[in-house]
C-alpha cells in the first residue's frame, strides 16, 4: 500500500509540474502574411499521407506562404530537420500522421521559440496547438457494427494495426471492444506492423499470408487500421492457394482501396475520411491565429483552447455505394 501511495504521489507531482510548464509564449503573428511553414512527414508512399502533403503545398501556395519540405526517412533525420527549422525561426511547423513521441521535446522547444505547432491526423502531445482528424473510435464502431450485422454477429476475425501510431489503435481497439460483447465473434489473432521489419506493403502482406496459412477458411474477417494495410492484405488473400473468402476492411478511402472494392477483391469495406479537409482546416486555423491574431476561444476561432482536436466526418464505402473511377 505504501508503494502504491508513493507511486500516486509521484504521478500527481508530475501532473503538477506539467501543468506549470504548459504555458508558452504567444505564437508569432504576421498581419502582413508571408508565413514560413515547415511540414514534417514520413510516409509519402502511403496515399493518404501523400494527399495531405500535396494539400499542404497547395494551401501554402494559395496563401503566398513559404512551404518548407520536412520529409524524413527516419526519426533521427526528422529530429535534425525540426531542430534546423526551430533554429531558422520558421513561423509554424505542421506534422502529418506520424509517431509524435519522437518529437515531444522539440515540440516544446518550438513553442518556447514562439513557433506554432499543429498536427494533421495525429496524436496530441504537450505543446501541439491543434489536431485535425476524424473521431476514429466512432469510425471503428461504425465499421464494426456494419460488418458484425452482415455476418450476423457470428464470425472469426483478426486485426492488423500499427501500435506506434495512436489513430490506428483508436480504430482497432474500439472494434475489438465492440466484438468482445458478442459471444460468437472470435478473435483469432492481432498483429502490429511496428513489430516487424519490411516495407509498408510487405509487412501486412506477409502477416495476412501467415494468418491464412494458419486459419484458412476459419478466418472470416480481417480488420485493418489503414488502407495500406487493407490493400496489401487483399493482395495476400488473392494470392492464397485455393483462394480465400475472407472479408477485409480498412480506413482511409484512397483511390487504390476503392479500385479494389470495384474489382470484387477481398477488400469489402473502406471508411473514406476527408483527408484534404484536415489540411485545409488546419491552415485556416493557422491563418486565424498567426495572421489574423485571434486566440483560441475567441468568437469565430476554430478551437476553444490549445490542444483541441477538430473533428470531421466520413462514411463507409462498400460495393453497393462505391463511386465510379
């Protein structure tokens, strides 16, 4: 009991210290515009992230702001680039979907220098002003209920996720929680891609290949946390000896995923999220805070407080409502 009390006291002390440190200088405001914006991202071979990257380029171009390309191959390179942008004194740093824990200290350093830091489809860490995404838990539950009903709540399923990135587990953990309430829904396996080495394509392909070899026709559903996982899982299902009837779902709504649905592939469910809107609304907020001089909570401001998330809605796509190419 004494050990537990000491641990709780340490946690409370950390919380108090964090609360004391959670104030930063005002972000740079330039009424004349001309902001310099660095965009930090890693996986441009993933269509969802490439779409957001191109939208950020367009947002800067349309506003007459300078776009600084912060693409990085690994986190050491990313940290070096971000430190350089802080030293240069850029006006804003925007993160595309990534593992934010590798940058937590630099986010605080940027804010201490008056630089605005914003997330697109990311987890929030101290110092980040806003995030723009969808309510991923709601998305997961929506998909889980639709697929569960289609299988009359009697199916064996597997999960492929990426535990290094929060939005992925928000989806798959919620889906699993829904299915846990139905006795005939059986979880056969859960795999996280960050546990393996390989490419974005090869890892989910190999995981699915092993799942099908192990479970065969017993496996009814595979819940994938993103399209890059779902599309490559569908490739593995198509290549499975003797074929496979496994139904696969994923989240993003990329053109590749929609083409798989049109073709009658094993990818049967895709949640389409408004990827470009995340980037656009983030830049509208930067305009408000760092050009117009608004503060979070001001009338008309897109966020009520620092660290808020702006949520946007998408929808489930199946063969019945998949748009034409």
